C-alpha cells in the first residue's frame, strides 16, 4: 500500500512539474523479470542479444528505443538502476518494476523526474512478469511532448 502511494505521488508530482525532454535525456529502465524465464539469451549483459522473438516484452522496449531514440536499460538490480539513473545526461526516467523496487528507485533518483509503472505478477513475483506496454509508451511520449 505504501509503495502504491509513493508511486502515485511521484507520478503526480512529475506531471505537475511538466518535465519535457529530448529523446537522449530519457532513460527507460525495466526489470529483468520481464524477460521470459525460458529464454536462453543473455539479454541482461547486452540488449543486442535479444532475438526479438516477441515472446516477452524485451523486444517492445527495443522497438521503443529504435523508434523514439530514448535510452533503454534492463536493470538487473537496484544498484545498477541507481547508477544508470545518476548519469548527469539523464533528465527523466520511465521505470518499470515491482512496487518495492520502484519506491526505492524513486527516492534514489531524486530530484530527477521518474514516471513509474508497476509490473503484474501472473506467475508469481520475479518470474515472467508483464505490463500493459501502452502505459510505458504513454509515459515516454508524455516526457517527449
């Protein structure tokens, strides 16, 4: 419940600030659990390893990167995500993860703008998770408007 409140307040505050960015200033961070667990590709090491088979959402994130020119990174943990978020050239972040990770990431990224989107757990936590990808695209386009 606290996680949802922090996420909602953060998203509301970002929209109030009316943050606008160029594509290279937007970082889309997504959790590694969005990759299909049965996939043998080591996408966490390099997103270029994705076969873009369409069986998970990694290919959609790559299409978003290619189409809009934003940066995309799979976060394999909170430290890596925080490190990427601290990059001075990043002005805003679209974060896709579970509520606990989003809450921690929002606080770790202050004062940068973070639009957070929570993942769903159809197969339990941290395995084959999903998200309504339209929400991610909408968040990115809002920052680029």
